[in-house]
């Protein structure tokens, strides 16, 4: 069995190299970036655990790059949602300590739900998206009651002198008050979400999006 796994690993590694070359030849192709991300996602499922995180995060970057080129590219949006969901599952299952620079499993689940909901809003007739949305609907972030800026002490040092305090963005929702986008990865997710919602609205599907969020 290990021999077959190793053979599959080599095949997927070769596939990722081929898709990388395709992107180099056609750097502005969302489809090529999406295919590269899919190959990396498949590869991450069979490599040793020590290699998985790096490969998954590379897949995330390819899906995100595809979305940045075409904000309504529903396949890349959905694939990003699924890979983030898998990353959340792995983080939760391993029980490892999450560093301050990484998102928690709950944050990953929430972002996964946003992308899957956006894909469904763009293609509501796709049964795969509809099924996935049923799985993650409860993980969608609740609407914000208030958003704004507060001056706060640095993280981990609540007794810092006022001269060290910084102006940070906070939101208040039904779960509590917390800081927004304290990592670049989280900021990328917020920007993606804003672009996706705008794209769906511009395509005249705001009623579908509203149903996704409130249903």
C-alpha cells in the first residue's frame, strides 16, 4: 500500500510542476491557478504530515490568486472554502498550539463558510455547493452590531503605558468584542470577502446572498 501511495505522491508532484509551468506560460489565467491549487490540495492528502501544512497553505495562495484575477470564479472560491475547511479540521484534530500569527480553527471554519456561501450564491443550482453550504451554514459569521476603531494596548501587554497604545479596528457582534485582522492572512480573508460580496451584488444576485446569510 505504501508503494502505491508513494507512486501517487510522485504523480501529483509532477502534476503540480506541470501546472506551475502552465501558470508561467499564462500567468493571468484563473483556471491555471485553480488547477495548480487543486493538484496541491490532492498532494497534501498523501504526503507525510510534516509536509502537509506547507503544501496546503501554498494551495490556499493559488486559489486566492485565481480569485483576485476573477472575483466571480466560483470554482476557485469553492475550492478555497474546502481547503480552509480541511485546514480547520486538521488543526482541531491535532490539538496543536496555534501561534499568534495563525488563525484558530474557528476562524478557519468561518472563512471556509464565507467562501462556500459565496460560491453557492454565484451558482445556486450546483448541488455540490448546496450540500456543502448545509454543512457550514452554522459557521457563517453573525452580522456585526457595530464596527469601529479603539485605542488599545499591545497584544499580551495590557499594562503597557499609554504612549505604546495603538489605534486598532474592533467589531462588536452577538458573540463579543474583538479585534479585526490582526494577521495579514486574516486581512486577506476580509478583503476577499468584501470583493466577493460586491461581485455577487453587482451580478444582481443580492437576493440569493441574503438568503444564504439569513437562511
